[in-house]
C-alpha cells in the first residue's frame, strides 16, 4: 500500500483535531499533562534503544506535551540535543519549565519545515489525529529511527464492559488499536519494524491509586507475569512501544 504525501490534508486534520488542545479543554481534564508518566516513559524508550544498539545524538518529539519525557531523556543521553514540537499553547507554556541548554521546545506544527533527527518520538499521539494514516506516513522523512508508543484500547474486557470509548472522553482518543492492528498500520505506511515490547502502566507503583483500583489491577499483574500479550488482548491496560525505520 502506498500513500502520497499531502500536507494540505494533514494541516486541516491538525487544525480540526487541535481545538480541545488549544482552547484549554484538554488541560482541564489533564491538569498536569501526564508529566507524572515522563520518567517511566523515558526509561522504556532508553531500554528499547539500548536493546537495538542505538545511541542518538538528536531526538525530536512530535506532540511533546509538557516536555517531561525529553527532559528525562536528557539525563540519560548527556551529549544529545533534544527538540519538542507542540501545538497546544497550554502545554507549550508548561514545557518552558523543562527546557535547558540541550532541551528545546517549539510552538507549532513540525511539518511546516523540513527536519531530520536521529530519533523521532511519537508517544501516544496518532490515536488523536483524524487522518492518522497520512500523519504517520508524513513522519517518515523526519527521522532515521522512529519510536511509537501506542495505547491498546481494544481488549476483550474493554469491549464486553462497554468501556472501550472511555479514552475518547477522557483522553481524546479517536482511534483504537490492538497490538496487531497497530503494527500492521505502521507496516502499511511503509515502516520496517525493528523491535517492540508491551508497556504496562499498572505495574508502576502509585500512591494516588484508590484501593479499589489496586484490587482491580491484581488479575492484570498476575496474567502479565505469564503473558504480556494475553494481558493486552483480554484484560487491557497495556500499550505497545515500537522501534521502526
């Protein structure tokens, strides 16, 4: 399958989809813009790159939010330059506190100019974009390697419980994936998959989680020890981290 680069379509998609990120709606629902996940995500990214022998000199994150992931990565990759692009004015304001001599944030659309980085990060982003196929395809020339973090909202439990669309209301997800559909989407856009593994937020210790939620996590934790793949398919709560080229 072949796609033709179409910046006009892409820009209209970004404009359409960005309303909740520009008018403060998303900030009201996610006041910290997920900065609490930054250290954990950066650790997963560093693990994936290390497993594949990649030591980048430049990083770029599209839809970088408050920029916490890039800040954390700068402590691991101490000779790298890191750049983040963000279309939300609220998130961009938050990112300023995470900037440094090597961590740079830009307000605007990454597609407005030609760029090329060693590693391009697209973390929990393309599920928000209406025309996600064109979006993913147009990312290809922006970096040698790409790291995608993709929420896996479709599971047996989420379908049977009717909760699959919860992420639409709370997180703005427009598209839902399984591990297989996520990988095939990237392949259909012309990417070569170099490596991947599941990530599971429910394995992270958190003091803010309610007792009922901690109890609900137990089956996931038990099954995850046996099979992360089965956990993602049946109980959910997982994402997929993918290295592609």
